[in-house]
């Protein structure tokens, strides 16, 4: 009988604990209510956002951010890459930047060499190498998928999809198992194998410093876009090939661009629901 | 009739601990044979143990290097190159070894396979130590081992969606189950040896609440545990397969075959490891009498079926991908069949085919049967299946969907050290256990023998 009682009580307490976890009620301790009197479940989102940009921005659920890239306009200068690296506190010693630019040849698909070496020389060097005649350029980064495989597989919940559609990573929660890296079809995620070192004068205070041993990727510059400014890659683009905006708003620039032009998404057949759109109106419109 | 024999056995072997005489001479000649590793220490022991300890110290140094400098000391890179490498290969490999142990032990006890009883405990140990080493490989592979506890903190929230969490759960459940199983079935042996061998004091510490006549209840527990073992085993190995099989992110992984493929691979690896273990123990402690050739014959037959089935799975995958596979999958298979991984791939297939042929000859031509060939074939299988795991993990990572450069994966000295070290630690654990605890299930073997005498 004793054994039976033991099983009964332990099963009961496990059930209670789980209940407490999901309901968030005062099952096992004091009621946790923050200053505003909201339930602790909601304040969790706040904490996450704070961990991401260090300033405590909160996702606005009425937004759904997306990025459209005009493939015909892109000249492959890699300024977006450089701006991203500079503004997101990515030191030279660390993994490559979050944006990658592929070189394509008309009629032959992708032929270009990737720009890893270019980047090591600095963006200005690669700028002089492009644009080449007869080549097209296609920048890729995190697609902030609607059905993100990386979020599904994360064993700790460190990576999550926020309410405005941005897929973010909590650098303090990530254990560096790299499952999300291998689950991403876009190879968008980077692992910080090296200990990040950045000179203090180059630090952007809006962005947390890079953490060693965790995974990171494009955040759609969450510290800027949630305050109404554009991501750094969009600001840095000299030809206006990048268009960032709210896909929910039918009057936004990105919506009108996508409504009036053909576009494609990368690997949409994998049911990831990518939020990067590649507009294909050719090169003719550029005079 | 049954009751009587059990009672008489009890009277003979299960005296209260404190009443047992404290001299080693009280061991019966049979028991002395079973307890050779505890009673005697050969020269080889004094050579191998220091060598292993030196290896383990080297591993600790390599691990220290990795912990202080991060994974930059390995060959793992993003986005170009592989981010999962030898550590994950080793993880999958060791999880696979763990299949056999408890499966064999449970099978022996459920179906009363008397000839195989001598293998039961070494098989269980293979499970326990391999699972420990699998866990260690995971800790080695992650970037922030200091945050490992996050896995447990977020367990309930992540359970619905993360295959890795399923796997963590499966490994934990299986490890706890295996240790409990081993402990419960070993109580009887420890009880009978208290006061008879030098480790008696340790056994006494490990036997709280021991009562005479416990054996009937333990037999019942072991029976039910043996039944429950099989679903746990399937769960375990299927979830490892699903780590890869449920991912669309890399070509070559997303596949329905991966669950069964991994279960079969695990059975094949585990059984082969048990064959090798049995042969080593048989040779080292002159146990030819207890581990008879019929054991190797039986395992050889079983492994013949398993290895041909595994080859069939490989063929099935090959056909599907080459005939109808999308371009991403084709690229991975090209790297296997004709690209940079071709030598490994064909070595693996060749080893598996040769192993199958050896098992086949052993089984079909009764006169040609040799224990040696069985062991060689098992070694080939273990070798081939380590490569299989490597070729599941790495080539897919070197062929991403987007046109990133192919890159290459060059494991660093740290990785090789840690991978080798995991094997060294496993062997060390085996040797220490053999020295301290009875590796043969003494009570069960003695009972078997008695029944044999009666019949």
C-alpha cells in the first residue's frame, strides 16, 4: 500500500506542477503579479524583448514585418552586409555576417563565388568588384518564416517567433546545441564559435554584445524597426533595392510594391512561409 | 516441484548477511570460476589501466582547451562547413550501442534463453556505459555546457515540438531504467557474496533493506521490466532517427525511413558490440565453459538477418533518391557515391557486405563456423556503422540548399581526442566494474546449473 500511496502522491504533485506551469496560477507559491497588475504570462514577452535589444521594446501584434528585395536593382555591393555587421556589434573575429550576397548569371542560375573572402578584405573591396556585366545579385538572410523550423526544434525555447513576425533569439537562454542551425533551409543562422571581441568605441549601445557559444542571426534590426526606423541594411543600400515594411498595412511601400510586381520566395515549397520577397521586374526600369 | 528447488536454493545461498562467514575460502569452486576478475589480477590489468588513465587525462586537457576557447578549436563552422560533426556522430553511435544491452538481457529473461545468461550483465553494462558516453558527447558538442540546466527548466514547454527534447527524455528514461534494472537483478549476487570477497563491504552498503527470499519478487519485477524495455528501446532509437528524419532544412535527412533505419542500426551495432564483449571476456578469463560456441552461433544467425536487412534499407534509400530525388538530395548522394565521401561510403558498404557474408557462411555451413569469424564480422559491423553515422550527419551539412560554397569539414585534434577519449572512458568503466562487481550473473548461472544437474 505504501508504494501505491507514493505513486499516487508523486503523480498528483507532478500534475499540480504542470498545471501551475500552464495556468500560471498560485498553485505552488505566491501569486506573481508585476507592477501593472498583469498576469506573469504576458510579462514574459517583455523580458524576452529586453534580452534581445537591451532596451525593452515590445512587439506590436498589428505589425507583420517583411522585406522585399528588388533582384534587378541589386548591384552586389555588399554594403548591406557591411552595415549589418557594423551596427549589430559583430566583430571581425566572429562568424560571418548575417547577410550573404550570391552572384547569379543570366540563364545559368547561380555561378558566383560567395563573398566570404571579400568580406575579410572589407566591404569596400568587394564593392569595386561589382557590379559585373551580365551578372545578377541576390542577397539572402533570415526569412523570419511564418512556420519557422528553427523555432520548432529549439530545445530550450531560446528562439521564438514574436508577435510582429520577427524570429528572435534569447542569447541568455541558448545552450548552443545548434539544432536550429541544421534545421534552417536558408543557412541563415550563425554559431559563435569564437569569443567575440570588439573595441569599445565600435560598440552600438542599442544592440547587446555578441555572446560566445550561442546561435545568432538577422533580427530585422529589432532595436530600430520596432521604433519605426528602417533596418540598417535597407538604409545602407545605395540603389534602393531593399524595401522593408509592414505586410499587414495595405498602404505601406512594401505592400504596394508587392501588389504591382511579380515576386518569388526562396524554398517556399518546404512550407516554411518565408517573409523575404524577391521582386523580379528585371533591370529595364533602371535608367 | 519448482517451489521446492527454489526453497532449497534459498537455504543454500541466501543466508542473512551478518551470519555469513567472512573468509574467501567459503566460495564454491564454481563461484571462484565466476569471480575470477575480482579474485585475481592479471598483468594486463596493470598495463591497460594506466594507459587508459593517461588517455583520459589527455581528454580532460583537450576538453579544458575547448571549454576555455570555445568551439573555435574544433572544425565546426557556420555557415560554410559542418556545424555538427564527430561529436554528434559519436552520440548517435553510442546511443545505438545501448540498444543491445537491455534488449539482450530482457530477451534472455523473457524467453528463458539459458545458453545466453552469461551475456546478460555485460550487455546491460554496455547499455548503461554507452548511454553515459552518449550524454557526454552531447555535452561536448554544445556551445554553452554551463547552461545545460536550461534543457530541464524548459522541458514541459518544449516537449510538444522539439525532437531534441524527445531524445533527451528518451536517453534519461532509458538510462534510469537500465541502471535500475541492473541494480535490481544484481542485488541477489551481491547479497550472496557479502563477506566472501574483498568488496563485500561495498555490496553491503548497496543493499539497504535486503531480505532473504527477495528473489521471487525480484524475478517478477525483472520479468515486467523486461517487457517494458522493448517499447522504451523503440522510442529511444526512433527519436534519435527523428532528430534527422523530421528536418527539411538539409537535403538527405527528411525521410520516413529514418525511424526504423535507426532502430535497426542500433540493434545491429549493439548486438555486434555484445559479441565482441563476450569474446573478450571469454578469452581473458577462460570462460569457454560458460560462454559456449552455441551463443556465437545464435548471435551470428541473428546478425546475418539484421545486416542483410540493413543493406536492404541502404539500397532502398539509394534507389529512391537516385530515381526520384530532388536536386538537393541528388547533390548529397553524389558526394557519397562519387564525391569526397565516396571512399568512406564504399568502405562502409563493403564492410557491411563482407560482414554479412561471414555471418552467412557461419550460419549456413555448420562446419565452417568459427567464433573468430563471428567476432571479425562484428568488428566490421561496428566499424561500418560508425561511418554510417558520420555519413548521415556530415554530407548533408556540406550541401546546403542555397548556393553557399561546399566547404569541407576537417575535425581538429581536440575533436579526435574527445572522440577517442569517450571510447577510452567506456573501456575504463568496463574494467573498473569488472574488477569490483561480479560481471557474471552468478546466482542465475548457479541455478541454471543445478537445474541442469537435476534433469
